[in-house]
C-alpha cells in the first residue's frame, strides 16, 4: 500500500507535463457517436489493468495516447487496488479532458466507487453541469438533461457493455432487460407525445441525437416519423438521422428505402461475405446519389466503405462504370 501511495504522489509531480492536453483543443464535448470514444477503453486496450506498477511505467512512457485515455487507465488501476480517493482524482481529470464521459454511468469497473456516494454524486454533477454548459442556446435544458440520461441507458447494452465486454452472461444478444426497455419505451412515448421530436434548437445536438436513437429503438417510428420530417424541414435535425428514420419507416412497412441508410446481415450472408453488411433494397437506385446530395449526405459509395458494406449485384450495373475503383 505504501508503494502505491508513493506512486500516486510521483504521478502528481509530473501531472502537468504528461497530461497537458485539454478537450477544448481537439473536439467539442459529446459531439461524437457513443462508440467512437467508448471503444478506446475496451479490455484489449487496457491490457495492463491489474498490473499496477507496470501500467504506471507504460502510461509514463506512452506519448501516443491522449491524456484522457491515461487518466482512465490510472483510475481503473486505482479502483482495482481499492485506492478510492486516487481513482476519483483521475476520474475527475478524465471528465475534464475526455470528449465523452457518459460511459462512467455504467462501466462495471466503477462498482467499487459507487459505494462512495458523496464523491460519486460530485462526479456525476460535474459531468452533467459540464454537459449543460455546452448547450449554448437550447431552449429546454431540463428536457436536454433528461434525454442525456436516457441516452446513456439506451446505449448501455448496445454500445457500452458490449464494447467493454461487460454484457451479462445470460444476456440475449444486445437487448436491454425487459424492465429497462419498457421504461425507455414509456419515456420515449411521453416525450414525443409532449414535445414531438426534440430538435437541436430545443435540446442541443447531443440530446437531440439521443431522442432520435430512442425513437429508432422503439416501436413508435410509424407513429412519429412525421415529427422527424417536420424537424428536417426546419433544419432542426441532422440529415443522416432524418434519412435513417424515413428509410426505417419505409422498410418496416415493406417498402424500399430511398436514401440507402438501412443494411442487414444474416447467417447466410456472413458465410458468403464475412462480417460485411448488405444494403437493403432501394427505390430508383440509379438516382440514389442525387437524392442523398439533395439532403446533404455523401455519395453511397463513401457510406458503404465506412460501414464495411456491399452493394447487391443487381445494382452494380447502375454504377459500375463510375466506381471501378470500389472493390466489392
């Protein structure tokens, strides 16, 4: 224990030199998809967790990873040796510098820290106060914070626990427990009944994205997709979110999508194409890129590369001459 305390004060001594980066230098807080930050903290990338002194030396010598990544490593290690105050110290530094700290709500490695209700409340307040300070001109900050919290729960199984490999052994795929899922459905219905789609002007980009995802993961798309159309006509929703909602509404009703945002994978396709996705049927594929461009989306060839997807053979004749560089 004494050696651990010595290491802690040693780290504080070079804290200002090693961890000089701040989040304001790089990316605006929370303006990223959940997994793009969360994936940095999967177990494979924290291979030295539990090997305290080796991890400290690795963190000291690592000049590649950003400062928030190192803060997270340190806090996990201190939590594992039950150095609660030290773990909270570096979690606070992580919150101050990370582009996304929402996973702290659900990461199971912090279970030991949740027993310290005072420090945990202080940390959560810091996260939420920091989030609210990013809202600028949002007109309903109370709803924004509500959606912020619901968004974390919505992504707990789908992103956080899945990426961190913390899914319960009895979990059925990526599906939330019935109680949590029903709670999210109730909250989604209540919010959309009261406000329609909470757009960026009402709750800011982060909470608006959470509202969009809650609807996408609910059985209410057919009931409320018109609110998405209204928001798009008022430039109050991201074009990709608008396109995804419209396409999903069409697909769920047995129709062809029009923007090319819906993909699928089955056991049969995985045997033939591996883990690559296939794009679902598209209406008037020949003019797909024109439609995408009209609402501010990139060409479909860029989208399928990003999603590691494949265009079905029946569509290839429409674009093969222009896209010979694309390898299927």
